């Protein structure tokens, strides 16, 4: 047996057990200077000052869970350069400085779980060798882009039972060695496949009990690659719009999803293979083809601008013009020339119809017959005028 504070038990030389000892602070004396393990959980500790752990610098394992810690000095762990695991779960910690673990380069295991109002620092923590991190039950709503920037060795990350609504596509990008990711019991609604695309080592993904109602075929490919994926408890919609994903899964050898329908009501609590009974057919088209809606939009636009005398359908004309641009140019020039020619003919007729009649004695031209200009209803006058215009 070694040295030990009165409130603690030190049955092992390098270990101290101070569980449930009504401590309000960590004893500053009485510990063996070679102490490596300290369990001070279930006490009444509220503050970790700069000097709280100064006299036990050889610690490798520290458990301070189930206390009432609400304030941690940014240098509280500075002297613990051999610290390997730290349990700060079930306290009242609301925030920590991004440099709090700057000197704990051997820290591999960290739990901040069940700190209900905890907020991650803007720049994240510096934890270059961390392998395990528990951030569950912390009421986290947002995960900033730089949160994991300096935690590149992480293997297991637990974020379940928070309030996360969405994830930035690049938020997990630094975690290239991550193997386990738990996001169950959050409020995720839409999940982009790119969120997990760079996690090449991921072997277990838990997305159970969120608000996800559909996944696309791209995300399905990612899920299939990972293998062990938990999607239980989400409000899945089972209809023909979802059929492509279902059919893709049934064809994939590694896809073992067995989802339970939530909507529509008549299919509630049915397994998603009920889609087989809906008469759905795959609707996915090759990427090189336009969607039906795009073709319809183009056709409708063309129909509103085409002349009514055009005999070729708008869709056929569109294809022809796309295949031969010069055809469009020639058609335009032809139409333009026809319009100009038509205008010239109409103008020529108008000018000559309104040409004034000369009041001359046509006797010289037509013998003894003379035109009376005073009677506009003289039939002979109209006949003679008609013959002259015809001769012209």
C-alpha cells in the first residue's frame, strides 16, 4: 500500500479510488507521486483549476465522471503529459477552450458524454492521437467544419442522442481512419452520400431513430460498401418513388437493409419488400438521357413560339436544328426573303390602284368616242377604264 488521502482507498500502489467520497475538489496532497490511475467519480467537484492536478503528473487514467464540474481552466491538464484516458462524462460542462488538451499528446480515450449544454469549440480540439471520443447526450445541434481538423487518428466517434439536424458534406473529411460512427437518436432529415464518401475505413454506421424518410441510390451504394449500417426507427416512405432504391438493394449482394415502412398509413409497420406488391417499375434513366420533365418543358416552349402554318412538329424541328445548325439559318433567310417579296408586291399594287385618272380627251387615242368625266356612274366610262388598265 502507498500514500493515500483519507477520503480515498489505495489498495494498489499506483491506483487511487475516491469514488463517492463527497469530495468538492481533488486532494492536493496525500497521493503517491507515482500514481497513474485516479477514479474520483460520483463526487461534488465543481471546478478544475490550473493547480488541481499539478501534484499527480504521472497520471495515465483519470475518471471524473458524475460530478458537478462546470468550469475547467484551459491549463488544468497541462502537467498530465502521460494522460491516456480521461472521463469527464455526466457533469455540467458547457464549454472548453480549444487548447485545453494541447499538452496531452498521448490522450487516446476521451468521454464528454452527458454534459447536456456542451458546446464544441469553434476551432475544435488539438488531439492528434485520440482514438475514441464520446460526445453523446450533449444536446449538440451543429458540428462546425473544423471540429475534427486536428483529430486525424480517430477510430470511434459517438454522437448519438443529440439534436443534430444536418451535416456539412466535408465535416468528417479529416477522419480518414474512422471505423465506427454513431449518429442514432438525432434529428437528421436528409443525408448526402458525400458526408461518408471519404470514410474509406468506416465499418459501422448507426443512423437509427432519426427523421430520414428516403435515401437515394448514391447513398445506398455507400451504405452497401460500409456493410454494417443501422437505419432502424426512421419514418420510411414505401411507395413507387422509393422503388429504385429498393430494387437496387435487392440486386446488390452486400445490401442487407430491412427497413420498416412508416408511410403511407396502410403500409405502416410493413417491411419495405411490400414495394414488390405495388406494381412499381424502375424509372432510373441513363445519365445521357434527358428527363421527361426536361423534354416536356422544351417542347412546350417551342409550341408557343412556332408559326401556325408550320407542318413539322416542334419536337422534330428541334432535333433537326440541333443536328444541322445551317438548316435553321437557311430556313430563316428563306422566310425573310419571302416576307420582303410579299411586301414589295403589295406595295406595288397599292400604288397603282390609287394612280390618278388623267382628264384628257381620249378621242385622239380611241377615235370619235369621248369620256365624260362628269358622270361617275357612266357604264361606258368604267368599261373603257377597265380596258385601259388591262392593256397596261
